């Protein structure tokens, strides 16, 4: 490309009045195509149609450009999780299931933002604005975990909400990273990623002894008798619930 053509492209970039946004969109496109580590500052400038020097008017370097993208991603992520949580309505477990679905949907629908947020290797604590945006998004999961912790049965130890938030975030992030972004090497699932995450969270909560069945109990129905041989073979005490975190025999 000649110097004159490059200059004309740079001038167009300056004159449209929104060079910063053009660079952000160019970088998002490159991240979607190559990943957060797969492009240079010059690549973003070329994609935006400006000279290699033009981005320095708005960003110190490539990391600052990536940080701006990650911050924007976390802001959109927070908005999605907040809307899904809806302050725990109509009940805590239902609302939390929505949060899980929103998490996976964001990773699936905004892979470039998600990559910049979680896979760019940026030191989050080096950018106060990025760190604050990240914490606000995580705090939605933590607030939901606090409500979940409050569901602990009377007399049962209540786990720390932060521990629960980290555990559940790890589950959501794992499912999103493995199955929700169209990765070429993913395994085929007999269920959707949303169903997989929901099952994981319900098993986790039941393992802590939390009630997760929101169906009203049948008034007249009684459980069928369990034959003694079936009880001994399955580990379920006769006439009672399974022992351990899934229930206690009476």
C-alpha cells in the first residue's frame, strides 16, 4: 500500500470523529477472529483504516486497548446478570438459574468480549476502572450466593457466601469455556450447556443439604414401600431418605 493511500485512510479515520470507537470495534473483530493474543496494535490500526501511529492518540498501547474492551464487556455482563437475577424474584433458585443461563448466553453471543475479559492475560488490578467493572459483575453472583446460603436448613452449617460464589462461578465459567462458544474441539453433549450447568448447580446445592425442589408436596400421595433387599442394595435405609448430604434417615 502506498504512503498516499495510507495517509488518506488515516485522514478519513480522524475526520469521522470517532477514532476511539473505530479502534475498539476493529480490535473486537480481530479478537473474534484470532483471539485476544492474536493481533497487534498495528493490526487494529490497519483494520480501522488509520495509520499505525493514530491509535496512540487514544491508547497508550495494545494492553490499554484490550483493557477498554474488557471493561466494556464487564459492564455489559453486569447488566445482563443484574436483569437475570431480578433481585431474586420469584424465588432464589429460579432467579439463580436465570443468572446461569445469562452467563452462558453472554459467553456464546459475545465471544470477543468474553475472550478479552477472561483470556487476555491482562493484570486486572493494574487498571482500577477494569477492576471495578469486574468486581461489580462478580458481585451479582456473590449477592445471589448470599441468598442461596440463607436457604440452609435450620441447624445446618451455613457455608460462606464467597466460597459458594467462587464455586458456582467456576462451574459457569467451565461450561462456558468448554461448550458455549462453538469451540471446534468440544465434545457432543446429550444435553444443552444450560441444562448441564443447571444440573451441576442443583447437585452442588443438594450436596450442601439445601432444599432445591420448588414443587409443592403432594397432600395425599405417600412414597411406595421400599423392599428390604432394594434398600440394602442401594444404600437407602428402609422407609427413609438416603443418608449423607442428599438427606438424612429418620
